C-alpha cells in the first residue's frame, strides 16, 4: 500500500516519522505503558489555572474503588453550574487521567465546569464489563454528589477521546437504558466504536489508519477489551440498533483516522434517530494529531471542542 503521508497537513508530517509504538502484543504491552508514562510531563500547578484538583476514590459493590481526578474551578460564577465526566483514551489498554490533566484544567477554568476524569480499569487484565462499570459508578457519584459539588444535574455531560470516546458513547447508552442518571451531552473525539473496523472482513478505506493507530493495533485492543463477551452494544457502540433517546452529540473525526468512517456512520445514525448531532471532520489530520500542540489544526481543535462543550453543557 502506498503511503498517505502526502495527505497529512504540513505541520503534522512528524506524525508519520516519529511513531512511539510500532507493535502491540501481550509481551510488550506493560513496557509500552511504562514508556508512555515516562514521557508524560509532570502535573501542572493547578493553582495557576485557578482550579483545585483532587484525587478521589469512588466505592463500588463487589469491585475495586474507582480512582478519579476531580477538578473544581475556584471562581465559579454560577451557584449550580455544569459538570463534565471525562474518559481518557488509549485503546482500552493504555492510559490514565494524568495524560489529560492540562486539557481538563483548562476546560474547568474556561467554562467553569466541575470535571471528573475516570481512571477506569484497563484490559486485558480487566475486560468488559469492568471499564464501563467504573465509568458508570463515576457518573452515579457525580449525580449523587451534585449538590455538594455545586452541579446542576441537568447539565452533566460526558466525553472522551479514542477509546475514551468509545466508553463515553457506551456510557450514554447504558445511562439511557438504565434510566437512572441523566446525560445532557456527549463530546466524542474520534471515538473507538466498532470492533469490526480493520478486521479481515472490514479493512475499510486504504487511505485511513496508517499513522498512530493501525488496523492491527485496533484488532488487538478490541480483542483484549471484549475478551469472551458478546460483541454487542453498549460495549461495542457501533453495533447499536436503537439510537433514540441518546444525548445531543458533538462527533469529531479526522480524514486519515482509522475511525473516520465508523464515526461518520454513528453520527448519521444518531441524526436518523432524531438526535441532535454536530459532525466535524478535519482534512489532513490523523489520530492523536493534537499532540502537535503548536499546529494550526491542534489549536483550531481546542477552540472548536471548547465552544461545543460549553454550548452542550448549557442544558
């Protein structure tokens, strides 16, 4: 297959040349986690953002406590403001809330939202339902402690990137079906939705998936995450049949991202079910392009994402 490097935005060319991960398997997964943790910068000084950051632990019945990072803006203008539950990416097998610390500090400060970022259990050690159960427990805690946190329960949104976006989509489905906790909005950034993407029967457009997150990575990660579970929604949101009643959605994807077509398909099915959905596709971008923070597209993304979330959390 010919390289798609020429289709990358000029400022993102480094994404084609500096891949940190070239292979993922059972033998090297822990090493990859440790390498990525080592590359992560120290946590920011939250007081420079006028935000208080806390580590909390949410209890569950018959399961470990869920560790989360909680962000509370120091100077809130509303007595009862918005809340945002964030779920980090990493293919369901890598990552932690610390990797999104700067983003969540900025969001908490800029939109005045209380944010909880979930350190859900990772596969393959903890396949489904553990990761989704952890996120659902965090959503429940958010609702049940909303008065103490100064949150309007009608203004709690959810979101995430990549696998975090997939878990957010799954959480929205679970919350709808359980009927216990309201979700007013979901922000899905190139979410990992469909376990079929990149398998032998569904190779997809050859122009996507060359950089950062490949077909091989995707199939390995989905097999870790689902293990022996039935391949169905909510754990694989792309297999959902009934989209009615899901929250208004901001769906973001990129022209060279492996998830592009499953993201567009999911957005179309939301719209067909009468769900309000913004669909945004950036040309010349690939998975995780925001890592090039000084690029035009990364800066544009941050503005678009923040504006959409602020709009969605109005309730």
